[in-house]
C-alpha cells in the first residue's frame, strides 16, 4: 500500500498537466492510465515510408508565453515546429469546390460563400434583439443573429469540423459561452464584445517587443512529444501505465483507490484524487458517491469518429493545397467533415515529393459513416479527395484510426450537468474532476485547466514537499 499527496487518474493532456502543476509545487503525485502510453487522444505515429501522422489533434494554436516556458522546462521548445504561414488560409466547400474563408471586411464583401442579401443580414446583427430563452442551439443562435445562410455555410462546418459536433444539438451557452454572454450583456454580439473589452480589468502594459503572436505548431515526432516529455519529467516511478482504476472510496481525511496493475489488485492511499478520465469512465468511479453526478457524466455524448490519413504524390492532386484545409457544411451532403492538408502545415510530415492529408469522418452530425468497415471508410475518403481536391490514381499510403468515443459534445443541458459535478466536488473535498468535457475542448484549454487545477489542489493539501526536478 502506497501513499501520495494526490493521485491523478487519466494520462491525457488534462491529467498530465494537473500532475505537472502538482509536481511543480513539490507534491508527491502519482499518475495512472489504463493505456500503454500517455497522451490520450494525442497519438503520433511514424510510418516506415516517412510519414508523420497525428491520429487525434494535429496542431495547437497558442501565444502563451507561460506555455513556451513550460516547453523550455520540459526540454522540447527547440523541437517545436511552427506551421507554414499558408495555414492561415482556410477553406469551406461551396457547390463541391473549396472557397476561401474571408478573414477581413473586404474579404467578407467579396466572398461567394454568402449572397448579397446574406451579407447585408450580417451587417444588421446589432439591430437584432437578444433572446430571453435560457439557452439555444448553435444553429438557432447564429441563424437568429446573423442569418440562416451564414449559420449554414460557415458556422455549421466549423462546429462539425473542429468539434465533431452537430450545430443543431450543440448548446451555444455551453460551447461558446463568451458569445452567449456578449449577446446577453450588450444585446448583440458586436456590442457585447465591445462592452466586455471596456469593462475588462486593464492589464499592465508590456514592454515593447513583448507582443506575442499566435503560433500554430506541432513537434518533431508529432504532438505526442508533448505528453511524453511531461511523463519523463514526472518520472517513471510516478507514472503507472496499463493500470486501471477500479474503485474509489473516501477515507477519513483522504481516499482509497483500488487499481488493477499487472494482473494484480493494489490499494493506493492518497490525500486527494483528480479524475482526468472521459466522463463515462469517471461516472463508474463516482457512482457510489453521488448517483446524480454519475448520471450527468453518462449523459455527455461521445460520438464515434474515424481519422483517415492519405499520402499522395504531389502531382496526383490538382488542388494547390495552399492552406489549412477544407471544411464541409452539412448542406453539401459530403461524407466527410473536413480534410486537413497536413503536409502544407508541417512539410516534414510527408516524404519529399509527397503530400499528406488528414480526413475526419463521423462525429455527431454523421456518426454512421464512422461505423463502416475500414476499407469502406478509406474508399469513401479517396472518392471525396477525387471530387473535392482533384486527386487521381491510388494513394501511396493509407491509414485509418478509429475513436469509438471521440470528442465529448456540449449538448442541451450541459451546464446543468456540470453544476451537478460541482455539487459532487463540494460534497467531497479532495475530489476533483477535469477534462475536455468541461470548460473547453481544445488542447491548450485542457492544458491550462490542468495546470490551474494542479496548483489549486496543491494549495489545498498538506504536501510531502518532494523536491521538483529541473524539468519543472
């Protein structure tokens, strides 16, 4: 029986960052994960023929100087690969052809993505009254505020392509709280955003030359380099892989965690527990503590998704692939959510003379497409490449990765479910839940939430004061 300040259950980026935040404060922390690797959805694969594949998140965007410092401490700052500048160009499919997303007022005026009437409707947004409903779907909200055409052609593919969500069922209040709050605050998105900036506390002015710009990045070896570096910093003795949490029981002033490791059952005693596992896994662990919280966790949908990587000779695709990729609105009737042009962003992800694409299939909008056989999914994606990008001939490389339960969905009632989890935490001091089903989905948000939680947990507990290593 081993005792710790805190045990973190779950080795995805949320759990790793929570453990990292704890360890930086000198806590004796143990991280466990049922898989044989850390990273969760962040999973990178190097193929024998020279492709670097990211099978979950492909890139991260940030301008956070603290994050760069973490990378320096972890020894991976020099391994960071900044995406090609053409990645700022993003496309949406219109009548079967990729059209550039406007990134400026002039671009909005000229874009064929919207009719003249739809453009005028966007300009009228400040005149539209706020809703008195307690919540709306993303589709309903944007249709009301900026018009149906923009909602269908631009918001719809963003929600489905980036979050694998269905805009007709995604809660605007839960998924995009700042936009919802802006309307409630100012009566319109535009006025609300302006009012929010004016009322926000003034930040101290930074010296000239310290104005970081957002960077789209990956790493040599893929995004997995990040979680692997955190695991090394925590130390192999403090990271138990192939270890499954089976039961959680409160003790007087602490917790007893039953784990299955190496075919043996083991008890771990800890002052605090961070559950950084998917909602449906956390539900089984808290069921005996708070049945409503377990029910709320199980109610969070995780639709299936397939990620298909294709490698082609450069001359086998007629489209210039001069950007981030193309998203597909549901109105286009395509079988894919979007196609990312990976080797345009990170040229080293494909061998010289070849290109790499990453296609997302399924999600909440068309989950049935992700349930087909591997060969059917790959054949379907090849046909979409032929029709959308002008690909011809067989691809040089194909690979499919399946996520049976992919990205959690912030559907109607999500905020109420999270409130139930807050009641669970209030009733059991020393128990904390963190993950991408709560307060944001992006990798960067999950890292930030984990760091903040780890440091908060460290402040609440009496730490054994282990000496942090130089990686912290």
